[in-house]
C-alpha cells in the first residue's frame, strides 16, 4: 500500500473531497504569498513616508512628489494626499468656515483610510473559511470512506485486518489533507490579521495627527500648507 495507491483506489466521493481540499490548499498558499508581499510593501511605504513627513519637509513639496506622473500614492501616502488635496481645495473657496474645512478634510481622509484598510483585509476571509471548514470537509470524506469500507465488508465472508485496513487508511487520508489545508490557513490568517490591524491603527493615528497639523494651520490667518 502507498499513499498514491490508496488515493487512486478511494471511492469517487472521497476523491472529490480530496480534490476540493487540494484546490483550497493551493489557493490558500497563493493568497498567503500575495498577502506577505502586500503587507511587507505596506510596512515599507509607511516607514519611508513617516520619515519624510516628520523630517520637516514642505508639505506642498511632499504632495507634489507623491502625486507626480506615473506614481500612485499607497497606504499612508494615500491618506495624506487625500487630506491635503481636500484642504487645499476648500481653502481656495470663498468664505469657507475653518470648521467646515476640517470636516471636509477629515471626511476625505476617512474615506481613504477605509479603502486602505479594505486592501489590507482583502482575501483574509477566504483564509478564515479554509481554516475553519477544511477539517470538516476532510472528516466528511473520512466518514464516507469508512462507511463505504464497511459496506464492502458486508460482502466478505471473513473480515481480517488486511481487508479492513486499506479502506480505513484511504478514508483517513481525507482528514489528513483537510488538516494540511487548514493549519497553514489558520496560522496565516492570525498573523495577517494582526499585521493588518497594526497597520490600520497606525493609519488612524496618522490621520488624527495630520488633522491636528492642518487644524493649527487653518486657524492661522494666511497659513498655507507648508
């Protein structure tokens, strides 16, 4: 008996269960590698932007740098550009109340913040689904395989270990594949959720800090965005 031989000799339902779990595992690993790359890039962008922002650089110059042709603001950069763009637009309007300006700025940054948080959480529900359902799908395959094995034993005059073992072994493979799909998905989901939550918190903190900076400027007569 070999693993491949047991899989090949399994019933159609058990083979279908194994195929579903294998597909779920493959897509899980694709999502895992994608999330690793995106979260790593988001952390890098956050670190670089915070160094630039708190270095005392002119905010108009920083805005022009982030919105130059061929460049797309991402993560914390997007929150900054959304806020400064709305701030500049409202400041150029006639007879706009400072509080109304800040409300518009905060609303623009809040929309950008939600969009960035959605990017961080993208595909995480899929990992959670795989992690929570794969063991049960594998268990279903195991139960079906054992049931099918016992039905086959009813046609045998004398049941021995040699006749029982292959059917039970092929059924247990479904549970093993289910666990192999679920364990990495659960570990990745927990890790990515923590990282996404940490990045989201840093985005919210920056939005509050930037709002305070703009609030001081909008209440200074003739204050610009520099």
